C-alpha cells in the first residue's frame, strides 16, 4: 500500500506541469514583480578606470593617451575640493516596460538629508594627450590636446530603447565644475572652463519657453535639475542620410535640445592670458547628424 501511495504521489507531481500548461501565460515585468517582490534589476557600482591608449586607425591614426576616469578626486582640483577618486554612490536601474521598451536609469545612492533629493554623482577625468599619427609611410605626428583635466556632477542619465520606433533616447543633466587643457598645435591654453544649466531667472525662463520648454509643468526637483545643470536630449537610431544624400542605413543622431551656460576663466596664448569668455543661454535644437563610412 505504501508503494502504491508513493507511485501515485510521483505520478501526480510529474503530471502537474502538463495539466497547468494550458493555462500558462508569459508574465510581464510588473506581474513578475508581484510574484517575486522585485521588478527589474538594480546594479550598484563604484569604479575607477585607467586606459593607456585608445587608438582609431584609418590610414593614419588618432590616439588618446593616458586616460583616467573616476570620481572628481582623480583631478588635482577635485581632490583639493574633498572628493575621492572613485566613481561611486551610483546605481543603475534596468527595467523592461510592458510594451517591450528597455528603460535604464542611472541615479544616486545618496540623498540630501535636508530635502530628500538625490545627491548628484561626482565624476572626474584626465587625459595625457590626443594625437594625430602618421600611418606606415610616415613618422609625423601632431598633438592636438594635452594635459586635459576636468570634473563635475551627473544629476540625471536616462536611456530608453523604444521598440515601436527602434530608437534610443538619451536624456542627461550634468555640469563641469572645472576643466583645463592645452591646444598644443595652436599654442592655446583653456583654463577654468565651466558648464552649468541656463539658470532660473526670469530671462532664463523666457529662454526655455521660447524653445518649447514649460518649467511650470515640472516638479520642483525636475525644475532644479533642468535649470542648474546642462541638459541634453538625443535620439539615436539607424536611418537615412540628410538632404539630397542617398546614403542609407546610417547612424542618425537627432539633437532634440541642449541647454547650458558656459564660461572660460582664462584663454592663454603663449602662456599669457588674453581674457575670459562667457556664453549665456546656449540652445542647440533641431540638429541632425548622419554618420557613415566613405
């Protein structure tokens, strides 16, 4: 009798999946979250990356040497300001929406105790030099840029791959607190370059409105990000060339908008400053690029 019970139990277990198969349906991300208690994937990250050389070769080559990416502390000015050299306090949320779109959000692990708002992620980079190098038939070279050092903050990075349009939309908000570099082949030095948002004064709000952005529809947090940080909105996809071009299957980059203020503390020629520069309320809109080989 016990043997019969065991056989019956094993038979029932084996038959259960087949009995349930007729009612089985694919579960979307939300439904899976209801079952497992978790929708999507979150990746927390801290890192520092060093690259000896990045080289692109056609006939000659373009080389970028001694690259370091990390927190603001990889730069001397960032370290002086108290930052460490790790790109940290960063999380990446990855979800697949009900319509199949991939949704990726890069955010901060830290929040401001006073406001509850996310603390921007500090970043930093240094580059030893960028050079043009002759191919196999020559030995000439030109240093385009050297001694590049810059740091700032990332306030927003959202990426969406749309299955209806096959387009990747990228939205970013960032600033550059300080950047210095030399343009060697021109004998020019750029010191204390800074990039920020266009601001929140009355003339700035009018500037946004003139470019189709209504700040009143945003939450206070969204307004703060949009006005304090440079904003970029791009669509990237496979498409056709521009105008009379007959090119097909090209890499298309449509710049929906870029808003920022920019200043340069000193422009040096021959090692001596000739003055400073400032650009207020810079808008880049309705701009399209088509990239392909020739």
